[in-house]
C-alpha cells in the first residue's frame, strides 16, 4: 500500500513564468512561484537557462537574481551581490563555502514560455 501523502510530496509540475522575450540576456530575473522566489538566468552565448533559489544563504536575503554572472573553470556561476560568494548554476554549490548551497530547479522553454519544474 502506498502512502498518499508521500506520493503527493514527490509530484512535480511545470509552472509558466513568463514569455521567453522577457528574459534578460546574460542577467537574472526573479519569479515568485508557489510562495518561493526563483532566480532565472539566461546565458545567451551558451544558449542555456538556469534556475536557482533567489535566497542568498550567507547574506540571508533574496538577492541572487541581482548577482554577477561569470564562470570558474568553464563552469557558469553567479556571484552574490552581497558578499560575492560564487554559486555554481549547475548544482547550486558554493565555491567558497562547502556548507552553503542554492536550491536548483529544472527550467525550459516550451511554446515560447519559460517554465520551471517545482
């Protein structure tokens, strides 16, 4: 017998955020989905999208979407605008502090709409 509450906890859905034309090239935008702030980054040259939690666990503020995009060893990162720690956009880990991490989300463009999996 399956516990229904556990099964529902694992259900995920794609949520429309905005038309892809509203993405900022090589910058972040912030979206509120299910009472959670998500920072979405569009890396134009690589034609990649990344979605992470907008909450900076070190600065304790909702500011990640305002961070500075860059790369470290060819890995895309976002530097927090507060204390400049760098977080890998692929998996959310902090490059300077092993005990800090951003939550990451799957993101896609479907029918010209940006969608995030929650």
